[in-house]
């Protein structure tokens, strides 16, 4: 009788039906930060971004400094001072893709949404962690490549000062561009939810299709090429672009940012409506 009464009391205890407090955005952000940095691919991708971005810049400046100082040179040294960031783009795309698709591959996304049902908060936290990481990593890498590569250029009398036109802008612009590429890849990852498919799509868009559209005839092909994400965003990451026909750096970056925002918006709307 006593046991029955106790069981009844427990069953009717209103405290058992009181839901726990929903995690705030700070908790969601902290959780995404922990997930992001406890995966080995994050550290390896960040290291490779630095190695490719800074290492190749130093290498290309070292091997071309004498030629750039000669009368035969038909390129400006500013075209080379962030050269390695062209290849560092790959790691930014990889990191942005994995930030989203890895959770679908492992099924972790179900636990994430069970803990934080507000999908907008989850996506905002992921985007903030990803973009902050790539912004810092890209900027640090660009400065490291500049100081290393410019040493060889200065020895040949063609060095660039940070105060020269476009140099400082390209240092911080490299970080902005890396962050934008990561967010673009994350948006595509939300749409396809498959690592290989998302990587193939973004890499083809930036490196292949972006160059092929220039082959289209007339002004239409020329403008289509300028507006492709990689072509629109990359000028901000170089003091002097290899292609002078691209959009001005800040104009191009504005176009690139709008394209990234559009992809993220479509990805978010899809994320809201699909089952995990």
C-alpha cells in the first residue's frame, strides 16, 4: 500500500513534466566550437591552409624575384605576394564543407538538433565559428607569406611595403575571401548533405567553370566570367590581379558576398524543411 501510494505520488509530481531550459545562443556557439575543433580534419585543414598559402607564396617569390627585377618581366610583384592563397582556397573549401557534411555522415546532426531544435541558431553558430577561424587563419597566412616572400623581392630591389597601394588590403582581404569560400562551401553542403558532392560542386565552380565561362563569346561571356564567385571574390586577396579585366576588389567582393549570402539563405531554408 505504501509502495502504491509512493508510486502514484511520483507519477503525479508536476516537476517531472517541467521541460529543462532551452540552451541559449552562447551554449550553442560553445558546442559548435567544441565540435569543430575536436575533429582532426579541422587542425589538418588549417595547417595545410598555412603551408600552401604562405609556403607557396615564399617559393614563387624566391624563384621569380630575379626575373621580376629584370626588364623582361611583364608582371607586377604584387601579383605574386599572395600567390599561395590561390591554392589555400582548396583547404578553405574543404573546411567549410566538412563543417556541415561531416555531421550528416556520422549522424551527429540528429543529436545536435535534439539539443538545439532552433535550426537558425545552429546554422548561425556554425557559420560564426567557421568564418572566424578562416578569417584569422587566412589573414595570418597572408602576412606570413608577405614577410617571407617580400624578403626575396627586396633583395632584388622590387619589394613591396605594406603602405603600398593594395598591399594591406590584400592581407586582410585574404582572410575575408577564405571566410567567404568556407561559407559558400557550407551552404552547398547544406543543400547536398554529402561531402564528395559538395566538394566537387564548389571546387568545379571556383576553379573550372569560373575559367571556362570566359570562353563564351561576346560581352555576355565576359560579364558572366567576372560575376562567377571565385573571379568576383579573389581580387580582394591580391594587390595586383593576374587578370586586369576582373571587377575592382571591393566591388567584386560585394558581389561575392551577395552570392554567398544567397547560397546560405537557400541552404538554411532547405535545412529548416528537411528531416535530419
